C-alpha cells in the first residue's frame, strides 16, 4: 500500500486539474465566439461551460484531499456522475444553441 502523500494522490489531482483547465480553455473559446455572434442565446453554453469548469475543479480538489487523508476512501459515485452530466449538458447546449 502506498503512503497517503504518495504519487497516486498527486497524479489524480493533476489529472482533475488538467481536465478543469481544458474546460476553462473551452469556456474562453465559447466566450469569444459568443461575443462575435453578439451574445444572445450563445451565452447559455458559455455559462454552462463556466459552471462545468468550476465543478470539475471542485471535484478534483475534493478527490485529491480524500486521497491524501490518513485513511483514503473511495469517491462517491455521485460526484463523477454529476461532473459527467454537466459536461454532457454543456456539449449538448453547444451543439443546439451555438
């Protein structure tokens, strides 16, 4: 068994951060596109993407802290399910509204 401060927690935290950063980059691109389209309904995917980025970052922080604790516990299946749902809703809104 690895120590609580081992590489697994760090790798997991970094993976979640990379995902949140990529989501934030997509949010900026959507924001730029919405500005060129004179806002309107194009702003909905931007707002959903921003919420998704924040959600991914929050889940990542929570997961890394849980892995670094003295007795790591499994992540609740609800957290990644909610994050996946947020990504799916955002992608659908881009396809439909943008």
